[in-house]
C-alpha cells in the first residue's frame, strides 16, 4: 500500500474539526484510527492536543468530550470508546508515535481535571472507571511482565529513559521542577538493556500521573508543614545520625518528592472511589511479588527484575505520603453524614493489604482470621495510617448521629477491622519501636554485631532487623509529622479515655435505637388493616404509614446490631474487663431510665413560654429527653394528608364553618351538660377540654394559653379515603339486601351513632380503671 500524500498539518486538523460534529462516533473513531496508522508523528503532532480535548473536554468548556464518567456499558457508544482508548488502542498508538520523536506538550498542573459540582453517575460501570482499571492491570500487572509496546514503526522506535543505576534506590522523584512529572524522561536507547527495564518506565509514568492527579492536593497549612526547613532539617539530621550508627551512606538530601501547593479542595465521593480503586490494585500488584524477592537482603534486591523491585517499593514510595495527607484532609473536612463511607473504605482498604494477596484463606470472616506476622513491617512503615487516622475517626464518631444505621455501620466496620487477631499487637510493637531512644539502638547494634553466633563484623553490610525496624518507624513518622511531633499512643491513657467516651455514646445510641424500634413496632401494629375500620390510632400527628414504620423499625434493629457488635469489638481491642463494661452499662441504664420518664428537657419559664437551658440542650443532643412534637394549631387547618381528598377537605371545611358559626352557642351549651347528651356532644364535637388536654405536652406561649377554644363540628373525617371506602362498602351491602338509597343512609347514620356510643362507653370504662 502506497504511503498517503502528506498534507499540511493545518489542513488535516481543519478537515477533522469540520467533520467532527457531523459524523457518528464509530465513524470518527474509524477515521482517526486510520489517520494514526497512516500518518507519521510529524503530522500527528499538530492534531494531538485537539484530539485530547475532543475526547476528554476542552479547558475553555467549548468541547464537552465523550463524558466518560457518565458513559455506561449499556450505551451503544461504550464499546467504541473503550476500544479506541484501550492501552492497545489507537489513542495509545498515537502517544507511542509521538513519544518516539520526543514531542513534548506543556500542561499546567492547575489544569488538572476537577469534578463539576452537582453531577453524579454510577461509578462502578462507567467508562472512566473501567478504563482506569484496565490501564492499571495493563501497566501494573499482577501476573507476568508489562506487555511490550504492541506498535512498531520503521520511522522511529519507542525507547525508554536511561536505566536507573543500581546504586540509586527508589527514593521518590525529586528535583525542583514545577512540571507534573517530577523527573524528565530522557530517551537514550540501549541495545543491550534488559527488555523489562525498557518497558518499566511506562508503569512508573502512569502511576505517577494518577497519583499527581488524584492525591496531589494539600491545604496551605499542610503544605507549609511539609515544606518547612525545620521539618526537612530534622529529618535529614535523623537520617545522618542513624546512618552513621549503622555504617550506611545517608540518602541524598534532595531525594524527597517536591510538593506543589494547591488551593484547598473538596473531593467528591466519586473522586474517593477512584483513589480506592488505585489503592486496592497497588496492594494486589505489590502482593504478587515473588517470594525470593521479598527478602530484605540488599543482595537479593540487586538480582531482582525492575518490575519486581517496583512491586517491592510501589506503595511506600509512590502513594503513602500523599494518601496520608489526602485522607487526613477528608477526615477533617468531610461532612458528618453517611457519604463518609467512601473515605472510610479507602482507608480500611489501605491498612489491610493482606486482603488483596489472592489467598483463599483470606476470604474468611475478618475477626476470626489472624493477620500474618509478615505484615508487621507494613504496619511499622505505616504506623500513622493506623493510629493517627484512628484518632481522627474517633473524633468524628463522637460527633456523629450513631442512631442512624449508616453511621452505626461505619463504627462497626472500623471496630471489625482493628479487632483482627494480632493487629493490635503489631501496632503496639510499632509504637514501642518509635519510642525507643537512639542511644539504645546504638548499644543493641554493637552487641548484635559483636556476638560470634551472628558471624558478623563491623564491616558487615547487614544490619540487625530490630535496628532496621526502628529506623523505618521513626523515618515514617518524622517524614509525615516532623521530629517535634507530639505522638499520641493509640493504647495510651488519653486515647483510652476517648474510647470510653465513644463507648458510652454508642451505648446511649443503642438504647435510643431500641426504644425507637419498639415504638415503631407498636405504631406499625396500630396502623394495620384493622385501622381501616376505626380501631387503630386516630392521632393526626402521626404522619408515618405502616410501611414507613416497618422500615424505621428495621433500620433501628440494624443500628442496635451494629452498635452491639462494635461495643464488643472495642472491648477486645482495648482489653476492657467485664467490670469496666458493666459499670459503663449501668451508667447508661440509669441515664436511660431517667430519659424514659417522659420528662421535658430542662427549661426556664419566660414571657414567651419555656426557654431551654444549657443542660436542656445537652439532654436533647444526647437523646436523653425530648419535647413531644405535636400539632397544636387549628385541627381544621392542618395540611392536607395523602389519605385525604383535597376537594372534599375544602368542601367539608366550608360546610362545618357555616354550621359552627350558626349553631356555635348551642353546641357549647350542649358540651357543658353533665348528662348523657353532654357526654355524646363532647364526643362528637371538638370541645375545649380535648384541645387543652394536649397543650401541656409542649412549651406554648402566653398568647396560645390565653386563646379560647370553642366546641365545634368537624366534618373533615368525611374527606378521608378510608371513610369513603367504608361508606361505599356499606351502601353496596345494603343494596344487596334490597335497601334503597334513603333507607341505606338512615341505617349508616344509626350504625355510626351506635358504634361511636359504644366506643365512648368503653373508653370511659378503661379510663376509670
């Protein structure tokens, strides 16, 4: 096939732009694939920026792109877009061609994508998430090596950067650069280089791009903390002192990652879910390390392949620091609602790398499986991820409504993770290593190297495991918090006091959930089928239907179950004995009994009614006491309910208002009688006594107390669909018995009168007993 005649780049780009909006997606992708195959990098160089904007959206908002976040698998264009953007697809082939010719494009960090507010879509099956997962599996494979570039071009080959010197470890991408990628990729092809080393740079680049886009967001306070000369100097001095004791060369001063300050941001739930996807895959990628490469011996590392070396250090070197800052920001700024679950699961995924090893025994129940000892080094190198973030969650949980089942579930999830056997012991051991003074490290190091049984000498390159662990823990803490940080022990007295406070809040919330569950069960029974016939509650303030009460009761039962297990797990984690737990429960029970006595919150009388005191506010916040929220206005002016006919409500109000205005004095005189007629009148007419009976339950103003109430007739019950259905059934029954319309109406009135009379009689009997 003859090579196509070369056009000027401007003509090629102009033709693409002209046809872009007029052709369907499959035709556009087909033509683009053909252009990428046929044209060399010189012509593709001009169209690449436009192609990126056409797919992902332009910075000025003119081009919306393909909306990959909202493109679902059920869409007809889904497979077309996925094939074009696949790691082996046409888009990446264009990238490889341009890479071979060393074309570079400026892309300011400030233009990194931010999620538009108010837009939500299904995350798990969107094209964006699927593509992210595909690229992670392709460039960071858990099995085999990174696939070589599937494209070859006689006009240029894709070459990797210069191989890393064996003496230069993975210490981060340093240097004082403001570009997105902290080190520039230089192309120096080496014919005899290891093919794996020729391909591993693509994996590093992809990972660094993802980390910079999703985790490189610091508040001004955190940025200043990480960039302060005191923190950097303290860390460098510690490394120098430890290196001199261990007879090792110190790490180069500029080996840390450069942090670019970004304005404070609020990540979306979708953003956090993408970060969790990255964390889970990196754990799986790191856990696929071959057994012979896991050894901490430097000689073993020198014989490892570049991909195996990347697996060994990928989590600590690329993700740890930025993820810690990211999670700390979310813990401190995320709203106190159930949407925090995404942040929580991301944190729990990171601190449980053993879940992603692929071992079958890891699928067992969490609290019944022991964390293997081999993960102790991970816990030590990520100590703050366990302890500092646990303290952050503790502070959130104490300010969260734990009666809500979703919030209770989050407390249960955290307790379930930390109760895993051997995990708390690993955390305590790591804290002991951090607290160990430096002079003790030197003394122990000398003893270990002088012991003949170890066969070592002062010139040995091997360092004791204990000393190495202390160095790792201290380096981790100092690099993230500074050498002057005030570390709060997770199992120390201060945090233990906060844990007991949380457990008391959990116990109170559990009792509240139980009361609500019992009440909802009772209300749901009262709103059963029999209530259609007038046997159930007639309280107009009860706005929940039977189904809603069932759902509320089920939610409260789940809350009680989650909180009950969380209490048990917290007792195991912090080793609380039975006496401490029983005392805590007794205190909660006494407070609960006081709150169940139907007392009002602590108030002070005033001209405008009762005013809450500070004690009363605390009683309401903690669920110990509450006001009975009821409607105390005119019953005839209540909002129209879903079980009422709006037209009939208004019509019955007009009729009853006319009757009350015409015969109000006569009805008031009837209700004031103490005989049978007065009793019947008070039953059928809304007298002042019935309204006054409810007014004591809630604080009212003097104007409301002084407002007189008159007896009056209410016909609103006739607008209820339940009443209309009963009347219809009665008329049908009487029609089947050959009664006419007039006689049926008379029978309905007689039956209704006798029913209400009997109901009033039994109500009085029960009231006198």
